[in-house]
C-alpha cells in the first residue's frame, strides 16, 4: 500500500461573507459570540421554566383558597381555624322581609354584669379591642372555643349526633390577626376579578368582617356543618343538620347569628352554619322574638 501523500494544498481556512478568511482574532470573537448566544438561550429557557412554575404554583394556591361555592370543600379541622370561604362574587343578599318583628331592646340585666361576656355585640360598628383576650378550651378536632361555653357546644354536637346526624365544627376561634389575613386574601381575589379597591372591600365585608369585627375572634362563634356537607353555601340550609340546629340550638344557648331575612341589619349574608353562644335563657328569648342580635340589643 502506498503511503498517503501529503496534500499539495494548504489547510482550508474559515471564510466570512465576502470570501475573505477569518483571522484568529475574528474566529475568537465569533466563538465568544456563539457562547454568549448559548448563554442567553439557557437564561431564556430558565426564565420560561420559572414562569411556568410560578403560574403552576399560583394555580394550586387559587384552587386551595377558592370559594367553596365553586365546588371546593373546606378541611374538617385544623389547629388554627381554617379559612371559611363563602359566597361567590356576584351573589346578592336576599331582600329583607317587608314586615319584621318590632325591635325591643334587651333588659340591661342581660347585657351587664355576669351576662356581659355572652351578650357582647361584635360587628362592623362594634369591634373588639386590639388587646382582647379570652380563655379558650379545645374541641376534640383541635379547634378552640370560649372555655366558659365549650361544654354547651360539645353537648349540642353530641345530642345532635345521637339522633343520627353528623354534626361537626369546621371553624371556631380565630385570632384578630388571622381574620385580617383572611379578609385581605378575599379582597385581593375580588380585585383580581376587576373590582376597584373600594368595591372589593365592600363586597368582602358582606362575607368576612373587617379588622377586629369578627365574632370568631370573640371565641363565641362556631361554623357547624355536616360531615358529608362541608361547603359553606346556601345548600347547607337544606341539610338535616342545619334544620336540627335551627330548631334546637337555643336549647344549648346558641342562636343562628345571621338569619336569612336580616342581611340589611347584620350586614352579613345568610349563614345557616354560623352559630353564636349567648346563654340558654338569652338564646330562647332571641329565638322567640324573631329578632337578630343587633335588633334584640337595640343596636340595629
């Protein structure tokens, strides 16, 4: 075999447009540009990946915090009461009845002295002080309630469940700070839907109360649902559990705090799951009067 003869032609040089060979400096510059372009491509790819992950995370967060009226049930229990989500955007409160019981202020003995704590009015115009404190007891599911009334709450649940119902507390005490967080969260959801800041605030105020105005922060309010119906919506009012509570809660010292025909007075939509402890005697009087708590206390 003949050994390979060396080429009689010089090595081929890289050419640029115009047919002129690239100098070593130009080739080095070209390689730098190529590496820079590759780096830009990698950075762009990473940014797109981060954007996709952020969008995914936002979607999961929105799904977990969305209104249960859109089909999401709230968790059964938590150490700190979960966010009770209610009423989708655009829900209008039913109009008040054209006739209503005559409001009669409660006797002073019912709102002073030993009864003051259980008859305390907490709403948009009667906020709790920022330094408000209450001794709490703990329910079997980890939620907390005023220690002076928790036994009555547990007895009501036990007696109802003894009849074959499946009553459970899904939300009870919430600190003022936690309530503020939930309020701001819902307000931002409405702003994201296109409402102005004021519109979002006003809408949220009909579902979640502003700073220090929630009964949950008093330790005397509980959201009670059924094990097989844990969504906070009007449909709960048709369940056997809601009907039993409406009929018997007063026997244990609880009132339906936000009745269906009192939205204009309470400022809150109908909540067939929200019960407030006021004491057995007071609860029976309020139920028999047909008044909401504001009317009964002469604060309507």
